[in-house]
C-alpha cells in the first residue's frame, strides 16, 4: 500500500467515526483498520 492510499484510508476511518452525516459502518471501519495496521507507518510514533 502506498503512503497516499494509507492516508486516504486514515481519512475515511476518521470520517466514518466522527462525521455525523455519515452512517456508521462497523465492518468497513474494522476492515480499514486491519489494512492500515499492516502499513509500516502504523507502527511509527512521533515523539518530539
């Protein structure tokens, strides 16, 4: 998965969880979370 795809999926998860105009789709949220968890950036932390 490219970084652009990763970011797109993160945005979709955020929208599904937080946008009151969208219907909650738990199966889609879990599916997206499983996909992004496999991306190398998922394990990174930003410590300043």
